[in-house]
């Protein structure tokens, strides 16, 4: 069965050009970039090139790029660093809809005496910057807010937030794992201090990430024991994956227009046709800025896992905000924070597109999803009296 | 992705007996939209109102909830109401070739709906389950506020499925799976149920084989007696068991203690209570 892969916010296909770029660095060019001989030195040059490519995508300087093992490591390192830089400050601000890589760490820190403010979001999943301004005080060490939400694609006003935070002297970090490569970012004209990204969300392999650290931002490493990454992240470089990350960033720059144009149009068509064909739906985050590739659609009176399994039976790969798919028992913390009613939260499905998504993929969903929803609704004891006939 | 058996997948993709029975004899409903799953079970009896001739269901829930509902309706057909009541959630899971432990609550929901339907038909109060807002039972104390589950219901599931961790109780009933506030209480309930089982086992001396009796004596000394002696700096050693005569030697602070006679009676009393009433304890030098 051919896979119709619409779960790119979970992970992406490694672009074959990326794979070709990294391929020689396993069995042939396996030298250690730190070595004094020519054999390691040639790898060092490629690592430098990769660093420059990542910097170019972000509008950053190469020495502001720190390679890590994943987005989660980048998030952890950023928050820990800020707390070490300001040992006297005991307050952290984040939001209720962050990825667990940030949220779990913050919640764990409350057990160690830190005060954590989790900013609320409105029904569209959007922040209120006044709430941020009020929460900030002299005790705030770091504010960590995601650039774009993985479940809904909602984009936060990160630049405004960063400017507000900088006025109070705290460090501003953003988890931009979902945003990088999908929307343009320019660190040269930004107030962001630190930014996390992840390779496998932009067609590089799993197991490589980046933490952008602005020049002049004080930084304390989480991993120590080596000089690598200018002492900001010890450990022999994952050369092949770093080189892959560089290529992936170069391609992402080239494909930015495709994301903003073709991919967005595909997403919009999917959204338009599904809402026309399926009664009682709502678009999570539909009333605010969203990533061009993400559609989170809630369908009343059905449960997400059933939808995903029936889609999967047709080769369609998507994801859900439902409890049952994750083994947890509550619907996603993002949808709950947005106040999505229970009738919808359990039946929310996320389709996330990429440069490899085709018209045919979208047609397949438009053909297969409406009968799946009717079938599950017929099976459900709820909603008969509410459902609009279409 | 869940590791569902082929039978679960098959019953999910082709569920049997979906729908309503308009002239059903019994209808049982459990769960709610807020809980994330719900099951409405319809049962039709034969002319003599003895055997179940038809069963249908409507389910809102995940793949395993739908498969469990489908399995349940297949299992009850042809059974009398009393026979149907014998069905356990484990049997529903077994019918499907097993369920992931995190999904066992789906099988529990099936069993609850069946009990609710039959109880309603017979005009008696449904057994305490509390799962579902329309059917919150007053019997028992509310333990899990998020999912509306009572101690009576939880203890029943703990006992019948031999659950021994709070995590398992969450997998089987959802209790503690949302805010987690009731997890300490769940642990207490597990301890209570296990304590009751232990007592029940000890209260059946007539079935004691010699082997079992010796094991029980050893367990009782290890778990109930020695820890108490340790607390006072003492100890004892089991020297021999001759029928119902248990020979022990006192050690440490107990050895040569003026009140060792009293201690021997304490040991005897414990063994009589937990193993067999005919036990005598004899202090020996060893």
C-alpha cells in the first residue's frame, strides 16, 4: 500500500538530496573534525559549511549555531543555561500549549523551588501579550514560548513577545521546531536570544538539532567535557547528520516559496473541501495566523483513534489530539488550553503537509475521510439530534 | 501505534451488531463524551424472557472500544441473563486475543454496560460502577472525580483482575488518569483488596495441605512476626514444624528475655489467626 503521508509535523521524509550529502561521512570520510590530520580536516570544512547553511536559513551568524542531538536537547539546554546564568532569579514564563520538551522541564523545576507562569491562550490558541507583560518581573530568568504550535500550527507573535521580554532583562527562548523552514525567520533583525530547531522536522534525519545562541547572550553548557561547538556542547560531532542538517537548511531556503504558495494552497483546499463535505466541524486555530502546512480539524461526536485507524486502513497517515492514541486519558493539553469542547476535542485530526505532498494526496483524503466520519457517527450513541444534514 | 491483535483490528474494521434495537428488553449505557468513550448496549430476550436472542451496540470511542463492544454482543447471544452476568472483562479481552494493558478499560466498559442493562431490566440498582454521568451510583465513596468512579467499583475491578499497581488500575478503569489526585487513594484501595484476599486465604484452614501449612507458617513468621520482634531488637528462628507444633528459637534481645514466654504466646496467637487455630508454639534451644 502506498503511504499518503500527511503527518509531517511528527516527522518528515529525509530528502534524498540530503541523504546523498551525508552518505560519504559514514564509511569513507569518517574522520574526526577535531583531528590535526588532513583526513579529519576535510570533515571540519564540511561541518563549517553546514553551520554556515543553517545560519543562512535563520539570518544568523555561523558562530551563533550550536549543533545538538535533537530539538528536545536544544530546549533543555536553553532553559538550564538561563537558570545558571541568573542563579538569583527564580521565575520562568512559558505557555500552556508548549511542547513537552519545554513544559515538562518547567513543571519539574517547580519542584526545585522555581516559580513557573504558564500563559493562557484564547479559543484560537493565541497568546495575550498583556498577560506576558504582567507576568514579567525582576525575578524572571527566562521566557520560553514556541514559535508555532505543533498541533494546530498557530503562530505566536514571537518578535513582539521577545521585545517585551528584553525590556525586562530576561532571556528569551523560542522553540521554533515547527516554524523553521515553513515560514521565514531572520535573527539579524530579531530580539530572540535563543531558538531551537530539529533536523527531522525539515527533511534531515532524526538525531540532530540546533540551538541558536545570539552573540553576547551568556551561555552555560549542559554537556561538558570537550571543546566542541566552542565549548557550548561537548561531545564528538555527529558529522554525517550535521552535514545533512546543513543541506536540509539550504533546501528549506529554496523551498520557502513552495511552502508559502503551493503547500498553503493544498492545505487550504483540504480545509475548504472537508468543511464543505463533513457537517459539524471546526478548525482549531482557524481564526489566527497558522503555519501554511498544518490543518487541525475537529469533528464532533467521533473519536480520533477510530478515525486514524480507518484512515490508516486506506494508507493515509495523520495524527490526532485524541487521548486514546497517546495512551493518556485526556485530550491534548493544547486543545484543552484552547477550551475546545469535549464534543470536538476527542475528534480532532491533524493533517500536516510538506514539499512532497501532492494534489493526489489531498484528493485521497477528500475522498476517504467523509465516509469514515459518517460511519463512525452512525456507530456513535451521541449527536444524532445535533448533526446538521449535508 | 498500538499493538492490536488481528482479531481486534478485524472487529474494529467490521464490527458486528452495530445499531439500535427499538424494542429492546434491556438497555445499558456507560461512559460519556467527556470521558472520551461511551457504550450503549441493547439486549433482546426470547419469548420466555430467558435467553438473549439479539444484542446491538452504539459506541463512541477508540478502536479497541468498538472492537470490545462488537465482541461483547457476540458473546452474550444465546446466553441466559445469569450466564451473561458471568462474563468478565478478561473474557472480553481474551475473545479478542488480548488487549494492550492501557486499553483494558475498554473491556471493563463492555462488562459494565452489560451489568447496567441487566440490572435495569431486573429493576434493581446497577452494581456500583459510576462510569458515566447518567449512571453515577450512590453506593460507595467517589474516588476519581475526573471520571466519576467509586471505591466499590474500583475494588471490584482490582480484585477480579488481580491488579497490584495504581498504573494498572488507571489502564483498566481510567481512574487517576487525568489529574492524578486520587492515585494515593487508589494505592490504599489496592492494599485493602490485597489485605482482604490475604485474610480470605488465611481463613480457610480446612483446605490446608501440610505443605501449604508449612509455607504459611514460614510466611507469617517472616512477614508478620519477625518485623515486630526486630522493632524491639529481637528475633527468632524457625527450627522445625511437627504437625501443628511449631518450634522456634529466640535470638538477639529475645534470647533469655524474661518475657519470652509472653513472646511465644504472641507468635502462637499470630499463627493461629493467620494459619490454623490448632497451632502450638514451643520454644526450643537451637
